[in-house]
C-alpha cells in the first residue's frame, strides 16, 4: 500500500476543513479470495472467470465492500486515524474494480463539530482517475482531552 501520510492519530483539535488523506492499493486475486472467505460472500461474479464473463461486467470484479474497506483504512489509520469511531457511511458504487486495478482511496474533511468531536468526510475511490465509489462518512474523532 502506498499512503500519503504516516499512520497514527490526528486529534479533533488538529483537524481542519479541507484536510485530505489517501492510500493506493492494487486489488489482487488473493484479496478477493480472502474477502470472500471472511465475508462469506462467494458470489461467482467475484470468483469464477467463466461465470463472470457472461455478466454485465464481462469479467470478474472485486466485492464493492472490499473497495469500501479501503476508505475505512484511510479513516482508521490516517484521518482521523487510530481511536476513530465510525458513526455512519453512505456509499454509491459507480464502476467495477477488477483484479489488478490500482485503487486510489481518498477522504476529505467537509465538516467539523468540535463540541461533539464529529467529523464529516467526503469519500471517494478511483481507478485510472475515474470514480468507482463515492460517499460520505461521519466519525467520532479522538481527542487529546481523553488520552
């Protein structure tokens, strides 16, 4: 994985509007197989080349939630990072992610409620510059007051 910032924590006191963090990851066959095992989602569009060729995708695709998991990784590891609690997430899937695709997952701060420690994040994943997933997340950010 290629991150733009070190992993750790950004406390609510230090979060600013417009802050962004991202990571890039190539989705592999192994990632898809492991996600199928953990999630128990063994839909053949993810695992069976012959089956997937005859679908609207014309080939195997990664699980949408595997792609969404990359957003979770940015939130949980970088912005706000360690100690963050997910409160909600909306997602819209715009295109497939295929084995071998480099996914660029990015979050951007679009709202801050310091009193409640809530941060609203614009979320997106792209492959070759094309958006494949968009959404928004609301998280509870860690605070130095509670460390």
